[in-house]
C-alpha cells in the first residue's frame, strides 16, 4: 500500500462516502453525485476534494471516466466496464471489480474491460473475456487496441488506410471494418491490448 497523508474531516467524509458507495453499489459515485451528497454547488468543488484525495494517496482516478475512481487499498487491475467486439456499444463507466494479475501484467497504467461480442474471435478474444489494456495513445500498425468512437468503445486491430483515415479491423468474417477520419474529434485510441483472461 502506498504511504498516505492524513485527511481533513471533510476529505475523510468524502472518502468514506466513496467507500460506502463502492461497497453497496459495487461502483464509485460520479463527481456530480458526490457534489449532490455534500451539498456542493458545482462539480468543480467535488473535483477539488477528489484531487486532494488523489494527491494524498487515498484514491486514483482514470481520466475520461465518470466513475473512474479507485481506492488505493484495492489490489489488482481495475475492471472499468465493457467494450464491444461487434458493433461499438456505450462503455459502462463503472469499476466492476478488480483482476489480481499484477505479477503477470503489472499495474502501471493498465486496466481491464470485459468483451461483448464475437468480432475478435479469430484473435482469440471471445465474448465475455476480459482484456488487459495498456493505457497509451501510441500504437503500431496492426496492433489490437481499445478505441473510442462517438463516445463508445470497441476492441479492434488498427491500420492507417492513408493520410485521411484509420481502419478498425475485426477478426471475424461476420463483421465489417469501422473507418474513422484521422482528424475525427470523437475518435481516440485509449490503449493497446496486452493480454486476455478467460474463465472456463
């Protein structure tokens, strides 16, 4: 466990609220829910409390996820939601649990999503599998990545078609590629898939 600094009374209350929500709902609250619970007028006020909890070592946060809060006492790779292996689906922005594979994959900048669909089956990634993702915007031609398109996530192989667009290629004869413009503002490579976990 990391060394953690002491909390103020209000910071401790926010931390305990987050812990309680995770215990009851199995996912952390959003910034808005924290603000509403404590009568804070704006989400920024709640974000400031979260920033202090993170600086003091009590939580970590995943940028871009409304429920991307993890308690630092949790051991394992956080499962942040589901990603499509068919047509893109809206990512569930919840911490669903933790995969304890730190010795195998490491924890630095890694997280997990559960696969929904069969478009990557020829790559050995099947419906309901968990993939381990290395958070990075960098990728090599033909790598399997977790990408976000129109606010939805999908796992595909990525290729640069030309100077104007990318191709997100499935590993299944039943699915078609997804094409996105290189300057498309709602497109983002979240990270590279570095592992897959399956329960038989």
